[in-house]
């Protein structure tokens, strides 16, 4: 991993400055040690104001508070004595995204100059006091494929203005830039969430606007309702915006963000960048046959993006969470904070008995349609409802079995062949059995309907064969790629065939509003997965109520408790 020295130094500083919980190391994850969930009721409590979140945590009304990033809040909670704090590096990346489809942000040199004017190191230092690291490339810093130092333009306002002047740009009497062809620049509005939701993001947008003004670009931050902002970005109605992502461990995420084919409504290529040579390199990255090729094309793609600059990398944030004291079963490693799925499965009150878990969400839920949502807050909920075929070992970041107990990769006539064997006895939350037919139907549904959020994972599927008796799913791909296993095994959302086959309009599907009869006759909704908790009720501005999935694969399976 690049920047290892600075990373370890920063962690040492934080551990010396804040009372943080530490996790014991382990060679690998042992699923047999888990039997849960232990608690019946889970409430995702919606508290949007950060000070109100801190008050709720300090007063004991919350059990888990995630995404703490203001240094004063970390200090306040560490001194309160009511919670244990944990910290870990993440795959987070924060960017300023330009709409390259229209003037003036279709001008590459303007985007380069904007990047030069962005004082990401000072901003990061002043806003986060060392709790995150400035980014200079397009993958998260923790990624083993991160390419440091690719943004090589000399930084600073004066350097940016010289670059523009050398290219024939001028300034009018008011000090605003004029393009070489005589066009004056329209005002740029940088969309961002309001400060009550994400204060530092709003501040970054404001600082970026000031940087643009300093080189002659009329600009201002435009804080708007978060859901409204997302909707506008989805339909490409913006000049520039803030984006923060928890990205994949695989570098082919660059394909999703920057290949021209991904510039569709609701797709991940929000900037609209379309460069034939970049497309070629990203295609080679996506279909890299081995790790060596993946590293080569990942490096080349990052260097090309540093020239094209469709987005400005700003910083990568460390995850800091607070867990109320008095809970046993907290799962923690040096790579994972306590606010994770394994904690949710295992946590029990230290004094015994059972009580609800109260877990904060800092924003309203946008949609719980899993085929549409790409928002982290929605997926905080959806992530407890749905599982994937394979998962990631929290100690090593290597692949590990989940719904699939095993898999193999071979080469067929056309490309890679993936064969998955499901665990025995799996059930959906409504009690119906989960079979390989459900997985096959989900993949085909996503492919046939071009579902943007998942289509990239399934578009190369050539054929699917199922064997109900042996619980095997054989998927032949149209080509060979180092990433096919992750795209199918971890990137496809298995949905129940008996529900999905009745969905006529997947975009308008509202699973939480559609009643569904479980096998035992009880009434649920169509929001049915295999995960540890089942959706029950959502109240705007208040909470999302979940209850324990009694059919969960780790529930009452004879596993020993941790």
C-alpha cells in the first residue's frame, strides 16, 4: 500500500490522542463462531443534526453512532465515558465532480486549473485535524492499486492562472475568465448537502467555489436538500457537485465511474467523461486476465484521469464510530470499526436479557428499492436485508464464502466459467427456500432490464445453468476477466424469484408499500432478502424498524457464540 509510513504515523497519533478500542488480530474469519442475531428489534433512528446526534449518544439514547468526523466530536465523546470509539482506514473517497457534457467544464484545461487551485492539503488539515488524508488520485488510499503522485500539475492559484494564460484564456474587466474563442463563463454552482447534514462537505464546496473565483471562474456553493441533489445529479442537471463514495477494493471501479458506456441516467459516470483512449484502457482494466495486467492498466487509467481531471480528488476519510458501553459481542479489527454487520449479529447487553438496538442514520431514507438505490444511508438498511454469494474476510480482505459455501473458476469456450455451490437449507426471510433458481433469475432480470446499479456486473454473462439437486449455479461469461468472480459473487444482489417475477416496473417498485404473505401466513412486505434483519416499518423523520430474521443462516445453526 502506498503512503504506508504516513498512515502508520497518523494512526499512532490518533491512538495516543483519543481513547480508541482496539481489535485482536486473527489469521482469518471463522463463520462457525457466530450465532445470531441475538437481539430481536433494531431501530435505525433518523437524526440529521450532528449536534443532536452527539447529544443522543451522550445521553444514552443511541447505541451506535457512525461516521463521526469532526475532531471536536471525537474529543467530546472520548471524554464523556459513555462510549468506546474505534477507528479504521476505509475505501472512502471525496471528490468534486464536474459536468463535462457542457461548457465550460467540457474544457479539460479548465478542470486542470481548478485542480491546481484546490488546496486539498490545507483544507484537509484545517477541517479534520489529521482524521483523514488528502487524495492525489482516483482510488482510495487504502487500495493496493492506489497510484500516488499522478496529479503532477504544480499546485497554487498563480500556477493555475499561468496555465490558463499560456493556453490563450484571458480575463475581462470584472476579473472573470474568457475562453480563447471569446465565450464568457457562466456561473458555476457546486451542489452539496446543507451544513446541518454534512458540515464539512458544505465547507469543502464553499472552499472550492472560492478557489474557482480566485482564478476567475464565477462560482458558489449551493447547499440543497440531499435527496433533491441526488435526483438532479442522476438526471445530469448540475454544473459541479460534491461526491463521497465508499469504493470497491477492486480497481475496476474506475470503469464504472469513468467509462463512457456508464454515462446513463442514474449511472455512476456522473461527470460524463467520454474519452476514446481512456475507454480503451478502462476496458483493458475491466478485462485484465491476471493481477499483473490489472496493475498495469489501473496505473495507466489513473494517470490518464489525472490529465483529464473529470473530478478533483480531495480526501479519504477514516471511519470513526462510537459504541455505547455495556454491549458484549462487539466485533472489531484494525481494518474495521465496531459499526459493522458482525457486531449487529453478535451484540448482547452485558447485564443480560434483551432490548432493542438503536443505531443512528444521519439522513432520511431516499428509497428502499434495492434495484434503484445507490445511497449509503439507504444501504445501511438494505445491507441488513440482503446478502451476496461471497463476502470479504474482515481480517484479510480476501474472498470468503457467504451464501455460497464454495466456488470454482475455470475457462470455457468463450471465457471464464464461475460455478457456485449454495449452502444447504438457506431460506428467504418469508420462509420460502432460497435456491439457485432465485440467483439465476436475479442475474437475468438485471441483465434483461439493464438495471444501471448492477448491470455492469452482469452484462458479460453469456449463459446460466442451474442444478437444484446439487445446489450449483454455473455461469459462463462471454470473456475472461480477473474481476468476474467479484462482479458476480459480490456485485449481484440475489432477490426472491417469487417476488421479482411479479415486478412489472422495477424503477417504480416500492417493496415496502406492497404487502406480502410469508410462508407461515404472517404479513410482511416485498422487501425480502436473506440477511439478519427483516424490514417492518419506516416512519419519515423518526426511524426504520427491523426485526430479527429467524431464518437467517447464522441463526440457531448450532454455532458457538463468540
